[in-house]
C-alpha cells in the first residue's frame, strides 16, 4: 500500500477554524485519532448550515455516512489552533465524497487528511434522494475549478 502524501492548504477552497480542546488530547499528549472525524463532521456541517443548504431538523433529505478514512502525518495537540480544509472529490445525484485536511496554524502541509461519503436519503423512507438545489449549489462551489 502506498502511503499518501500530505496535501497543502491551497488545495481546499473552504477552511473552517477549529480550536483544539483540552479533552481532544489523549494519554499520549496529542489529539486522539477519533477526534479528527469530529473535526471533519463539524467543518462539513458548519459549511452547509452557513450556506442555507442544511436543515438538520426539518430538511427533506439527510446525509448518511457510508464510508470514511483518514491518514495521519504529524501530531496536533491542545492548545493548537487548527484549520480544516474542505473540498468535494466527487458529486453524484444523491451522494458526495467530502475530502478534508487538518492544518496546524502556520503550517502549509496537512497533519491529517481524510474523506467521507454521504449518501443523501429521504428523511422518512431512508431511500436515496436527489440532492436539493441549495445543497447541490453549495457542494458545486467546493469542486475543483
């Protein structure tokens, strides 16, 4: 298996500021691996909510994670200030592959990067549903030019 190379900030059109918390550190003195997934989820949902593309309580569709992964390159620890870069790697009719990278303040190379795939489904039936126009527009803006 080939080890991925850390991406740089410039490869991500949106960056979400993410301060670390004391509770993010594990007994080894760095941000625990599972915490990066929370950073990813927060960055995606903050982006979508700010653009009116996510209604978590009453939206007709909801996103279900069907795949995720993360590679780690360098440690981060409290009290680091992080930035989570976000882009869309693939956009389908009812799914999206989010690609994310975590950057420490003042660093251009990612300390971790990963992805997750959302399949958007009808809130009631849980069957795949087309992306609503506002959601598609917000996601289109995150695709490479």
